């Protein structure tokens, strides 16, 4: 099945793009989507311990299971205010 | 014109309009509004000794609205008589411009101050917004907190700061 990955700010700059499709096995978790993304864009690896995520525009845990068609967003540490 | 309580916008912010809108809404509810606490974050001219030329803020807007919902619910649970509004600016900002405007209304000053302080602490912890600083001699993304809306320790820290 296929999900869409979205990245923001520094992650977008490191990947060189803001969004891409990612094919994963049925039952895959968001953490596995991240691992695959970091394998495709190795510069992202530095953020493995500092990334948070959203699934279909709501906050999610890296342990959550993804469904076909999900949009998974990865967020670098935030700096609003 | 009505002012939304929670907003991410590329337009200049007005804490006065936000505050007066919250006051009008709170005036006839419960004990009524007896005080308004406000906080305005502005673009500082320096960062760690470097001269800032301008900033760019980027947001993940739909997720920011979810973060606002969480912060709003947390404030209602902790200070039931307080009401809060948060506006965050995105896009290019020059030194001195407001990046965030927060207003909290309550029947009494204590709750207004606490709700306002809690709101800015939570913005720093979880709002999906990113600051990109441009200096005379380069640029850098600012990396703050790893956003986790369910992190109870972070909520506790924000509450402790708000109630100090």
C-alpha cells in the first residue's frame, strides 16, 4: 500500500522536496515510514531522535499503524512564539 | 468584524483586537470579565550575538489548529473561568514585528495571567511552527521542542511556570 509523506522546514530543505509517495507493507507503523524515508533521503537520519509526526492532519504517535492513502507528516523540533 | 480566537495568518497581528473581542465574549458569562492579560512576542534584533536581518515563520496550518484545540481544552480544564486566544504570524517578519499575540480574559487577574503564561509556554512546546532566521552573514532554522501534545511532563512544566 502507499502513503504520502510530507515534511516541513529543515526536513524539507534536507530532503530537497516537501512531499513524496512511500510504499509500505500492510500493518506498517509511522516509524517504519520514517525509516524508509530516511533511507531514501539520508540527510533526514540526523532527526530520527527528534522528529514528531502527524497522520491525516492530526497528531499521532510513531507507533501508530498506517492505512493505504494516509498522509504522514514529519515535523522537526518546533520553534514558534 | 468578528475575530477568531485561534489564527495562523500572514497579516500583521493586533493583540488589542483579539483582547477586546475576548472581553466582549466574556463580559456576560459567569462572573464576567475582570481582567485581560496579554503577551506579544516580537522579532528580536539579535540571536546569540548575531544581528538578525529578518525572520521567516512557516506553519503546518491544519495541525496548528489541532494544537490550538488542545491548548484551549487544557486551559479550560485548569482555569475554567478563563478564556484565551492565540494568533500566530507566518511569512516574512522584520525586527520589531509581532510574531505571536496571546490574550487571556478572566473574572480575576490571577487566572488571566496564568492562562496567558500557560498558553505561550504550550505554543513553544507543541505549535507546529518553525522559525528561520536570516542574519547579515547567513541563515539558520531554529530548533526548539520536539512537539508531543501527549507529553504530561511538558504540560506539568508549562503549568508550573504559569503558576510560579
